[in-house]
C-alpha cells in the first residue's frame, strides 16, 4: 500500500500514463506560455498545430490540469521565497562573522598598543612626554572602552594597585610642573630655544658667537 503523501501535481490514481506525460509537458511551460495549445504543439513537435486534439482537451478537463498546474506554480514560488530568505540570512550571518572578525582583530591590535603604551609609561621620565600626550593616550583607551563596552585584557584585576595609581598621578604632576617651570623661564627670557624647541646651552658653557 502506497502511503506516501501525494501532491496535486503528482500522477493521479485514475490518470493514464499517456495523460500524465501530456500533463507534465503542460506543467513544464513558463507561466506566460502555459496554454493547452502550446503544450500540445511542443509535445507532438508541430509548432503550426491549430488546436489541441480532442483527447488532450478531454484530459485537461478530466484531470484538472489548470488547477493542478496553478498549485505547482504556487509551490515553486514558495520554494523561491524560502531560498531567497535563506540566502539573505546566510549573507547576514557572513557579514556578521566578518564584522566580528574585524572587531576581534582591532581589539587585538588595540590591546597590544595599550600594553606597549602602559609599559612605556611605567618607565617614562617626566621629560619624555607632555601631559597632553598622557591625557590623549588615556582618552583613546576610554573611547574604545565606551564604544565596544569591553575592557582589553591587559592585566589581571589584582595587578594594578593603588600605589600604581599614585605613581601615575605623580608622573603627570611632575610633567605639568616641569612644563610650568619652562613656561615661566621662557616668559622671563631665562631660557632660549632653537627652532626645534631645544634649549640653547651655549651660554651655559660660557660660549658666545665670537671665538
């Protein structure tokens, strides 16, 4: 006993083999060309046939070719919609993976830069950088944290101590104090700088322009 579920466009139990083959020819036509006459012409190989045979006309009516073909066309349209939706979903997933990959790479590079900057700051002397440079580095890091809502895994929670905070604040204070002193010296004329911003030490060595 055949228990397989049949579709409307499958062969009917009382449908002769020849009738179903004729229906398949009708079923295969594109929507705009799906006519009984066109199917008959293609099936018999006579493009000039004026009308389908009486047998074809009887089969078409008896076995509901148009209704079954309409159900088949709806089925194909549904499959196309599902395939299109799957394609959209797969493309969205691919793009999401690419974005996550790029984000992971950016996070990796930023973390490396942050670690290197932190190591440099730990060994930096007050004269090595300006206060605004330090503030800029900190600002870049905070912008990243706010944008991605993550904290680069540069240290464990116990590695950074209150002593580190105090030392970091002291470095900034020393840098600012040194800059303030340089500004005062420049404004009073005690310090002369060349075009590159370096102090001219010729007077300190007792040298002048005439030798």
